C-alpha cells in the first residue's frame, strides 16, 4: 500500500521525532507523496505558534513536500476530524513508552486516534530504531507492539 497523504500529529515531545522520521522515509519513494505535520494545542499546552523548523531539520525531510497545520482543541478529536476531512491515506503517530491502566481506561491520544481514525494508523514507539524504517523487502513490515 502506498501512502501519498500522510498526517503526522506532533506535540514537540520526544515521541514526535520518530513518527516524523518514519513518515518521511515512507513518503520519499512515492511520487506525489506529502506529509502534513499537525499540532493541536490544549488549555494545558497552549498553542506553540509553532516553529516547526527544528523538528523538520532533525527529521531530515529529504525533499518531501511538507505542510504544517496548527489548531486548538481536543487533540484526538481534531486529528481524526482532519484525517476525515482531508482524506489522508494514513496517520503516523508517536506513542508513549508505556501504556498504563489509566491510558487504557481513559484513552491516550494515540489510543483514541487508533479507535476512531478513518484510515490506517501507524503507531511509533519513541524507542523504535527509525533508521530501520525501510526494509529490503518492500511488502514486509516489521510490527512493533503498541503496549510494551
């Protein structure tokens, strides 16, 4: 499956960069692919008036077209709404290192997006070795558990 329209929600934490690196790696060889980086602020995390440049430099977008979008609200709801409205092919989202009982019962952003997304969701652990995002076999995908 080729992903041409890739949505990457970011919160500027350590879990954002691996997801962004995987998105760019997947998009590089797909003609017409583009990545949209999406930040949602909340009352607990006010709008960052996002300087996305450090994140882009660290992720090495390698010429993949990039769009940045910012908004306010409930992150999971806004991510799912944008994915639906703009008809993204996939969402690549970073996860926390561990998902505890509270995350299971209350729902982390990644878990809520996984449950409601209108397209495939790829969840990336911050511990994932993103240098291995590509495989020598184009139809083979390594799986990584959402829960450690």
